[in-house]
């Protein structure tokens, strides 16, 4: 393949002639593992313990401090090798291998577990540049070539040292890192705004769906209804994942409810993404065929959070839609619940607590059709339901706009990485 003027072919592909190719080992003063072994006996609850960074705390160019641990100072003193300095690269070694972040000044002195620490020569290397490269498409391909293991992928420090990396002049590294970090800042701002909007929506739902806050113009007492008064319950048609295909009738598997990001499934809008089951409809009980407004709950979950998972069916075209394995179908007995209201009314803390109360099992929590019928909820008149649903739907629209903007920004960043980290586009 002909290389255009100003570029050269190298071990890492085509790069500008001013760029070098160097091994990670030649760029580092230290490349080592974090502590490997069992550290649970060293965990401490006190705030004066030393922060202990693990793989699940590391994200692309950032950290997630959920579930962060601390270890004793004595443990830390015995494991100085894995004590972190500002600018160190931390790379996930096992599992989601290759995901890398840079240690910020506020984490200096922390310790870490089973992560690869790369301490770069600062005079010739900008950590942010190499962090973005590791997290780029090219970086992931490079890690793929050196990974070991079958079921659980793993990176070895020795192999990491031999990784070939494009190495621009350090000033250009800094310019690239700054540009991509600016986009990360924009993404972080959108993530925070989305999280704030979600929290506001949750608070609004808790207030409006329980009657603690009433919308203007609505008064009067709400009735408390049992699910048995509102719905007829039935089970789904049992089919396993390996029976599903891209042909046949739409089929709602309980795993798709657990994995859903929405509480609705719209047959018209989501048709291409809904799994299919190629069987004659005469084999399916009419109670298992989903109609517009039906609510489908899972009857089993491996965690408390999933015990009340459900979706509301939007099927205005009346297409054949089969409710599947481990589902409970709720079909309306009355017209007391507006369709739009059903998208929200089962998401309150009170409803979730009732699901947990009636759920049985140890490793897997299950709820029966008999028990789900016992649940109760306050029900306003339909006009108030419609007004509440309208407020919450507008909040959903705002969230959707922000999420679309975030996805576009992420796509823009990916394109920028592809250009800047390969030298196709140069910064002035």
C-alpha cells in the first residue's frame, strides 16, 4: 500500500515521519503489578486507612469510587511497590483488560490491587496521551494480541513492556491529550447533568405517584386498590434462549426485561430488536399473547433490585407478541389505569418494598401470580393519572435529548481519537 508523503509505515501502522515507535518498557521507569493476593484481612473501615484501588474502580480516563476499599497502614507499608504516584497509568489486568486511567494528584499515596502500573518518563511522555491510546481502538487491538487466557482474559506485565506504541514529540502528545481531555470534560458534564435529571425524575415520581404532591386542579382522596382488583394474571410461554431467532413472532424473554433500559416495549419501534420465536400461534395460550397496555413482570431475579422489573407493552398494531419464560402477564380487568400512567406507577419505593416482602428464595428471588395479586397501590382518577404521566413523560423527553447528545459526543470523541492518535490529523 502506498504511503502518502510525510508518513511512514511502522509496527503500529502508518504514522507521521516525525513520530517514533517505542516500546512501553522503554518509556517507563516502573512497570509492575499492584498487590496480587488476598487483601481482605487488611481492609479497615476507618477514614485513616489507605485507599485501595481495584479493577472495578477503574474506568476509561476516570474512576468509579463505588465500593472503594481502604487497607491498613501496615499493609500499605509492606507493599510500597504498588503505592501510586501522580501520572501513573493504571490498566485493568484481568477481565475487562486494557481499560486505563491516569492517577490524579488527589490519589497520590493510594495502593492498588491486581492492576498494571506504568510509570512513564515524564520528560519524554505525557501520561494522558498514552492513556487515550490504550483506550482507543488501536490500543485495544494491541492488547488483544498479547492477552492470555480463555474464559478470563489476562494481561502480563512482561508482555506489556514489549508493546509498540506511536510516540509523537512530547509537545504534540500534550496537545492531543488536552484536546481529548476537553471532550472528556464535556462528556463528564453531560453525565452529571443526566444523573441530576434522573434524580429529579425519581423524586418527582415518588411525590406524584404517592399523592404527596398534587398537581394544580386536582383534589379528593385516592383509592387503594389491590393488583387483583386491577388485573388478571397469567404466565408466559416457556421457550429457552437457544430456541429464539430472527424469524417468527415477537417473543419477550425475562432476560430482556432485566436488561431493558426502558419500562416500555413498543412493538412498532423496537420490532427489529425484539427476539423472535418461530412456532405456530395455536400452540400459545391467548393469555400469553401481549396486547397494548399489558404489563409484564419477571417472576424471578438474582438480586433485590430486579425483583420488581417490568415492562408495559405498546402494541397498537396488534401484532402477535408472545410473553415468555419466567414472566407474569397482567391484563387489565378495568379501565381504572390509564395506559400512559402504567409506565410509571409500578416504580415507587412502596411497590418495590412489597415485591421484596413477597419474594421468596435465597440465591434467586421469585414471586408467584398468587402473591403479586396481593400487592396494593393508591390509584387517582384517570384525569389526574394522565396529568401525572404527562409531567413524567416530558422529563423522559428531556433525558432522551441529553442522552442523544452524550452519544453524539462520544461518537465525535471516537472519531477524534482515530484521527489524532494515528497522526492522520495534526494539531497546529
